[in-house]
């Protein structure tokens, strides 16, 4: 019996009408949207103008930095020129002290000037809180260092600080200057002054003679508070703030009253502040934004207020690399526009509210039908696959409900099919589990057999060969030739049986001993194989060489050594009489694998007899047992099992009898880790 349609007004029985009617209403208020866009364009125009102003401020700061930082390098170069012309008395400590005292009084932007000698001593002068002082050691050699207040002529008056065993050669500014072989002016890192009142920057330059030997290192310090003072004066008439950071993100200067360093305490040394840790939240947010931004303009938000940030790099020819950041609140330029935007936003909100009320009324009728389908979906998700939803009156929703009921029927059918498949999979898994248990039992029995064969079976064989040898020695001379021959048969048969058991054990253990896979160079594998066959190689006067570079492969080292050892042993066994064996190993790369070739100059293979495949079979020999030194017929079978166990292939090619053989095998390329 079909379900009755849900009651719904006739004028809402078309979903298209229910969707189009709100769209028509919204189109009536599109004009308001145009007004909003106009306000947005005005905002963008003002933003562009403000960014241009920010760029001008930042570039003005950069020009000021260039002006502020250029005197120290110029002075140091002039001092170096004066020293080369003998105008600077490098060997007269008193004259140097008077020279620097006069110079520091003429250059107030510098905090101190000084000169260090190759023996570790130094002499200089500076200003501390507008008070003149001199520093240095008594001689050009390292020793006691003093800082003393001085008069205008540089004569010491009162000792302020002393340091025993001072050695200028250990100071960073000395080392930096010495390391520059071109004797250029170099800057130190920014540091906090010993007094803890300011931060400073040191420029230094090595003075060398014509042979390149260091005669002295001259240096000058500048206070960075001058930069902060300039930034504060700049922002007296400009909104926002400006700060400067170095390449490590540490503050150099700022227009705020916050010091860019943490003064020393009784327990902690003075340290510079990272911009991201600044007490001023605007500076902290701008520094964080700089680390994440890839451009020179970006915005940050602090306490709900947006700030526009302009960052330009400042690089100085002597190695400084800083960033100048100008931060201005958007409200400084966009206040009036934002006020107009708020009024427009209120009008738009009112229109949207009316549209929402109308849309809600129109959607209510459709939502009743959709709710019924939603309940049906939840019933299906709870496993009630026989549940059916009523057919609504809206044409589109009626089609949806019909499709939903059809889907429920198909889900019920699929559920029954799935349960049947799960039952079959459960049976298959049980069977597979039993087979795995049987396989594990078989593997355990095989391991036990290997143990028995290795100990219990080989022990009697060793006894037979040992006693046969002992019997031959004790009855030497008392046995007839035929008895000696029979006794030799016993001894040789025991040896062959022991060798055969050992080779069978090696064959059975391939891939079963749990040896770890490892990355190993094939040249090392070759050397281990040659070491194992050293006696046979020397006896046969054989030569083994590589004609290409050998790669690194991933595999079981023991099995790879067995592979090359058996291939080389096969070449030694089947060599031509009176021709020293010559064995070559080469390799070439192929897609996803390495292709190895082991070539010899032995007796080769007869073509057209199928020997190329038979040689890899277990117990297969192409010659009589006593020819070519005997053998068990297991060696090449071991090679085949090793290669295939590593995911490769092996085959042999021979031009013909007495023309040698070339054994080819492939191994997957090793995936070498980082």
C-alpha cells in the first residue's frame, strides 16, 4: 500500500519556486552591495597610500642607518692609512693614548676607540656617561688591563676597573679582524655594554705590513641608543612605531621606551631581547608575522586591532644584515572609512535579516518533508534496512524519497550478500590458519631433520672415513693392491657422502636461517668469497678480477658470499687443462635491478643439449663423477636458490666447448636509507 503524501500548500510544491523566490528578493537589495563595494574600493585606495608612506618612512630609517654606521669604517681606514705612513706611532703607548683621547672627543657618536697588538696588549680611550676614560695594558704584550678616568690630555687619574691576564688576541673583534685576510673593516655582533646602560657594535680592521704580517688591530665601538633616539623623534609626528632586528630576530633599536636588552642582575648576565619576546605586544606580533611572511607588506592583529607592517632589508657593505619594520595601526588612516562601513554594514544586516525571515518562512514547508527523509536515513544507519520514508508532495523531494527507498532495498540486499561473504571468509581464514599451523610444524620438523643430518648422520660418516684412513695406515704394506683399492673406495665414498650431506644442508638452509637483510658492497662479498677459496685459487694459478665497478645491494651476506663462491668454484673445477683460469665479474644497471656477469675461460657447454637449464638442477652433473675433481651437483642449485630468494634470475650462456661460460644473474637495486 503506497504511503500518503505529506500535506503541503500548493504554491510551495515546487522546490524551484522555493529557491527562486528568496533569490529574487536578494537581487532587489543588490544595490546595497554595490555601495559596500564602493566603500571597499575607498579602503583599498587609502591602504595603498598608507603603504607608500610606510615605505618612505622605512627608507628614511635605512638612509639614517647608513649615515650612522658609515663613520667607524671610514675612521678605521684613515687610521690604517696613517699607520702605514708612520703617522700613527704604533710603538709609543703614551702617544697612542693621547691620540685616541683626542679622537674620541671629536667623534661623539663613538663610545670608544682602541688598538690591540699582536702580543695581546692594547691601548685606547672612550666616553662613559660623558666622562673621559682610557683603557689598556702597560706594554704591547698581554697582561694586566686597567680602565681609568682621564683628563683631556689622556693622562690617567683614577683606576675604575682592572682585569688580570688580559689578552686581546682572545677577543672576538680581534679574531674577526685577523681572520679577514684582505684586511677589510668587519663588524662584530651587537652586544650589551659592560656598564649595562646601552648596546654597542664594534668595527675592527687589521693593520698589516707589506709581507702580510699583522702589526695591530684597530677598533671602534658605537652606541645603538642613538638609533632609538632617532626613531622616537621620527614618530613624534608619525603614527605607529618602528623597530629594527638583526638576522637572528634580536632587537637592535625601537621607537618605544622599552630597552632592547635585559640588564644584568645579581644572578644573570645582561642579554639582548628577541623581538618576539618584547613587552610591547605590537612589536612581538610584527616580529612573529615577519618570520611567517614572504613579502615586504603584511598585517598583524593585536587585541582586535589590525596593524599594517612594512619590512625592508638593510644591508651594509661591511657585513651587517638587518630588517627595518614600520608598524602603523590601520585605524590611523581608515577611521572615517570604517565608521561609514559600519553604517553600511548595519543597513545590509537589516536587509539580510528580512531576507532570512522570508527565506525561513519559505523553507519551513520544505523542511518538514526533508525531516522525514532525515529520520529515514537515521533508521537506515541504525540497521533498520526495511524502513521506508513517506513520499512528499514536492516533486523534487518526491523523486528523492523514491530514490531513498530504492537505496534502502539495495542496502538490504547488499547486507545479506555481505553476511554471506563474511561467513565464507571466516571459513577460509580458519582453513588458512590450520594450513599455517601445519606449515610451521613442517618447518620445525625440517629444522630438526637438518640438526639430525648435521650431527647424527655426519658423525658416522666421519667415523667411517677416519677409521678407513687409520686402517690404511696400520695395514700399510700388508694389504694387496686390490684391498688397498677397496679401502680407498670406502674412504673416498665417505668423504663424498659427507660433502653431499653438507651441500644438501646448505641448500636446505638457504632463506630459512633468519639472517638479516643488509646493505653490502658486492666488492666486499667478492673479497670474502676469494678468501674462502684462497687455496684453490693459488693451486690453480687462477686470476679473478672485476672489469666494472660493483654496486651496493641489499641481501643476506652469507648467502651472497655462497653465491659468488660457488660460481668461482665451478669455474675452477671445469677449467681447461694447462690453461690458468681467468674469471671476470662485471655489472651493469638495468631498470630496478643490477645485472651481474661472471665469465670464465673453462671448458664451456655443448650447444643444443639443454645443458643451460640442467646445470641448475639438484644433483645434475654433465660429466662423469671422477672427471674435473668430482663434485656433488649441488653448487649451482644453491646459486639458483640464492638468486631467486633475493628476487632475481640466473642463467648461463656459452659460445661452445672450450670457449668458457658466462653466468648471468640479477639482483634488485638496494634502497639505500638516508
